[in-house]
C-alpha cells in the first residue's frame, strides 16, 4: 500500500463484553435475573473439557450489545480495591438502576455482595458471584 491509498475502515460493532468465570452458566443466570436480559447463545462444554466449560451470551430485549461469559479454568477473582501483586480487575460493569437501595437489595438477593470499599456515596460497588466488581448507580435515563 502506498501513502496515497486510503484504508477503508470496515464496519465494526461491539457485540459483547466477555467475563471469564469458573461457571459461565451460573454467572450468566445471575446477570440474566439482575438485568432482565435473555440468553441468546449457550454453547456446551467442548469435547474433552470439564462440564463447566462453555460460553453464554446474554442480550437485552432491544438486541443491542450484550454480555458474555466464558469458562476460565484457572479463574482468580480480582481484588477490590486494586492491590499490587494481587489479581487485577480488567473491566467492571456500570449498571444504572432507578432506585439504588432497591437495586442493591435485588443484587444481594440474587447472590451478589457489597464490596467492603465504597469510594462514592451515590454508587455501590458490588461483587457478583464470581467476584467481578460492578457498580450500581441511580439514573433516570
């Protein structure tokens, strides 16, 4: 390619964020109930892999960008807050709720727990059943 040739950017669309987990089906079920989304794809364990192996994708009712879960055999939950020398968080989810207190109670009922460290008064850092941090915050949008 020469300097005068333009590179055409292919159409690119974010399909999903993917979280590693020791039990992708269990974690997908947690987020399915938390978000009210549905399972769009659920792949079984690959031949020769443990029963926990697999991949699951959730999609919102509108069908836009989803959230996926894949089996990670050596999964180590991240440490919150970040601590040098410990498993680092690679990503966290920000989840808007219309009532923070009710959102926290619902998440706990489904199996989440409130993180010990809470850096903001109007946000709750939660840990999903696999230990991934996610934030709940009030939004009317």
